[in-house]
C-alpha cells in the first residue's frame, strides 16, 4: 500500500506536468480531473477485482492528497490542508512519510528524489522545512517549473484563463461542485429570478436554494433566463424538516423539482437533522432512492453533526458528498471539518460572512489592507483556502461581483493563522442539536 500510493502518484505527477503544458487550465483543475479519472477507473476495476476495497481506499487517499495539493501554495499550506484531512507529512530518513493522524499508521513513503517531492519543491520554491538534504532541493529548483514562467513561490504560476468561479471541488461520488456559489435564503420570491439570472451572467455557476426559502420557482426561472445550458449550472435544493421520513421526502423532492421546472437537481440535501424527530435516516434512504432514479445527481446533508453522519454512513454504506454547515470566523468548526475530510465529505459554509461580525476584527482588517480587498473578500477567501465550498448571498449586483472577485490574491499562512484565532464557537444561526422547527 505504502509503495503503491507514491508509485501511482509518480505516474500521476508525470501526467499532470505533461497535461499542464498542453491544456489551458489551472493546475488545480487538471490535478483534480486526473484524480477523478483515477476514481472512475478504480470504480470500474472494482467490478472485476477482488481487491476492489483496497483500491478504493488507495484512491480516496490520493484524492485527499490531491485536494490538499490543489489548495496549497506552500509547505505550511499543504501541512494544514493535509491535517484537515487527518493526514500529515513528516521528514523521515531520506524522504517524506505520510501518516494517518487518527491511527498513527504510516500510509506512504515518498522517495526524496522522487518526482512528487521534486515537483513540490519546484512548486513551493523551497525544500521541505528541516529536510536533511537541502542539495536535493537545490537540484529540483534548478530545473524549470512545468508551469512557465516559473515563480519561486506560489501556485498556480500561470494566470488562470478560465473563469475562476468554475474552480471545482471533487465530490466522493466522482462528480464535482463549483467551490464558490451564491445563496438564495431571504431573497424575495418576486426578485429571485432576476437575482439568479444576474448572478449567473456575472459568472456564478452554483445556486443554493431550498424548499423553505419559498423561491424555487424564481430559482428555476432565473436559470432559464440566464440562457446557460442546464449542465453548466449546479443546482442545489433541500428537503425541509416537516417533510422528513421516506415517503414524505420522495414527495417533497418531486414538488421541489416541479417548482424549479427541472428534471433533476445536482445536489439534494436534508436541510436539518432534527434529531428528536429521528426521521433523518429514513429521509437519507429516500435521497439514495432519488439518486438512483436520477432525480438528484448527488446527495448530501446540511447541519448534520458527527453522530448523525456516523449513523447514516454506518446504516446505509453511503457517505453524503457534502455537509452544508454554519462556518464563519467566529464559528470555525475544526473538529467537524476534520471529520468531513477523513470521510471524503466536502464542507460547505453557510452564513459565511457571519453577519459581518468579524469585518472589524484586526486580522481581517490587516489582511484587507495588505491585499487591497474588502473584509468580506478576505473572509470569503479564507473559506476558499480552508478548502470549503462557500455560498454567500447578496441581493446587490455590486455585492455579487465583489464576492466573485476572490481569485487574484491569496492570504498568507500568517493571515490564515491570525483569522483562526477569531474562533469563539459563537453561532449566528440555530444549534443543529436542538433545531426541530417545522
Ligand atoms: P451571508 O453570510 O452570505 O451574508 C449575507 C448578508 O451579507 C446580506 O445581508 C448581504 O447583504 C451581506 N453581504 C453580502 N456580500 C457582502 C459584501 N461583499 N460586503 C458586505 N456585506 C455583504 O449569509 P446567509 O445567511 O444568506 O448565508 C448564505 C447562504 O447560505 C444562504 O443564502 C443560503 O443559501 C445558505 N444558508 C443555509 C442554511 C442551512 O441551514 N443550510 C442556513 C443559512 C443560510 P446585501 O444583500 O445587501 O449584499
């Protein structure tokens, strides 16, 4: 296992470097595409191979590492992104060792001179901190970076020619989701179509709605008005609390599709777990059925906590692709995010701006001044660098534009660390352990 992970990564890196030279796409997008292809190949092999389970585990690991790589601009970033996925690199002997933080198990060793290490050195512009043989790093740095023109630090080095809002995160069902979208909570039904069409024309490709928002008709109408082909828009809706249970969830989803005027949604979520109702497992089984029937391409949950996630995964063997939860600088939920990473669940942040309560915080103000960006942009960029999908809402065209403009700057490691200190465990919204409103 240990050898295969990096043997395969070696191949992956060579293909990655070659395709980056040929394709006009971001390195992150190329890397994720490659890993997605690997997952698909692995899923096909599973049908024929008795070793299917090991292969899936291996591919999941590589997906986690690839995701971490795609959001990292330095060794520090990479370590943090890996830690969020319960993994860690440490220098050991002549190379790097990948460890599972939960079990302490060594998962893989990379050869110090292997292409993965050399490629990372070239990408980050330095050797691994404290690495015993700096000569190897110098050798790697002397070679040109595949993504010319080379830059000593930072990634990607080539300007992104594609609209950055199409930057995607891989889902555990081999599909992907735009990392940035916009939300429709409290957007008036009468203006939802206009807001949706405007946002899509500006470049958004993910629309987050819900039955309870009372504006699904406008959500669907806005998509049609935008003139975009259906497959270019990622549509989410959610099943409300009063509709939990197997049959009710099936009916609720059909009613949502009717209001949206769509044959399928890209993502269907259970809005809240409502643990006292204790119907979320039946609702989850209904979502699995709806996915099988093609009414939802991917299925996930919202506001679930570890016990409910563990239960639905354990009972059905199907892991949600995503958990949409409240995340903002005052409520950072590191333990839940680590759980998501460990299980291949994308974290999606709701109320990402935290009602503006951190706009005046010193670390946000300092980063905004340094980067020449607004506090809102700094906070949204923080979500992006955490590796989360993020769905801010604005009813103003200027606000929608501002919230898209996140991809020409990056927060430094020190700025990310300073924002991490703002976590107070303070919610803007209800506590999911107690929220049962119908
Ligand atoms: P946000 O964190 O997106 O904040 C929205 C508020 O911030 C609005 O008042 C908006 O005002 C303002 N705003 C937006 N952009 C800026 C900016 N650049 N500068 C200053 N102010 C700004 O909050 P939401 O609570 O709406 O969360 C986002 C989405 O998450 C929702 O729309 C919904 O889709 C989803 N959600 C999901 C929940 C769940 O239980 N699953 C719960 C809550 C939300 P203005 O319109 O004037 O710009």
